[in-house]
């Protein structure tokens, strides 16, 4: 009975630590939130406990040789599928890598708590939260954010003016593509851009390009 209560406490603590990390991701509106991280940590702790103690009844049988790490090792591999599902690649922009890494480390925290190494798991959770929040704050001035923009215009000079405006405000145009679509009356220029900007000096693209909005249609900014 005492051992069962101990296991329940491990599951509870693992779930709480996972949920705390997930709350940070939820606050940032990322692909995986507190429920996903809670379940990942809880499930990892459960499988770790099962790997260590689930087969104790047959360990002492003659000819039986079990590796207590066999299930735990598969958790590390299996959690990669969940992490991969949070990574999005679109128009040369990769998103979700930090969330995927967070899920991976959350699984490790759950396994650590499941193994009964409480302070190690708690310390890892604290360091993870520090890495997600404190490092972002400390290195905000050198961090960069990628944005994707689509727009069209009937004036070629507007395209050049938009590029110049972005460069004036320290944006980096990482990718640029323009397609000319000819109509009976005039040609339309359809432009896609991948733009990078320092987080410390971010500008709202709609406000920045307000002067050109009469001559261009912005389809998407993300």
C-alpha cells in the first residue's frame, strides 16, 4: 500500500511539473499546451514506474533475465513522434522546434520523477522554465523572428518601395519571390517574402507599410 501511494505521488508530481512547462507554451500560443505536456510527463512517469517495478513478480523465476530500462528507452524514441508533430515547415519558415524540444525534455522530467529522483526532476523543470523565459528575455536583443508575407500590386515601383522600407527598418529579407500575372488591362505583381527582424526592434508590418496600402493588397502576414 505504501508503495502504491509512492507511485501515485510520483505521477502527481510529474503531471504538475509537465503542466507548468505546458502553461508557458500555452501562454505563448504554441502548438502544444499544458494538457499535452501534462500527459507526456504523466505517461513517461507511468512507463518508467512500469519499467522498474511492473515485472517484479517474474524476475526471481529461474531463467528469467529482464532489463529494467527496456520500456524507458522506448519512451525516448517514441516521444520523438509527438515532437515531430509540433514542427511546422512552411514557406522556408520552421516553427515549433522549441515546443518539440520542450516536449522531449518534459518526457525526461517525467521519467526522472517516475524513477524516484525528485530533486533532479524538479531542478530540470526549473531550468527548463528558465530556459524558455529567462533566456528569451536576456537575449532578446540578438534574437530574431521570421515572418511570412504575401501581397499583390499593379505597380512595380511599389514592390521596390516596400523592400526599401523594410531594409530601412533593419528587416532582413531572407527570401523573395515575385510573379507577374498579365491581364488585359494591366499586369499584377504577386509577391511573397520571408522576413527576419530582431525581436527587440519589432515593428508591426501593417503599420510600417501603411503608406502603400492604397496600391497593394496584403493577403497574409504570419
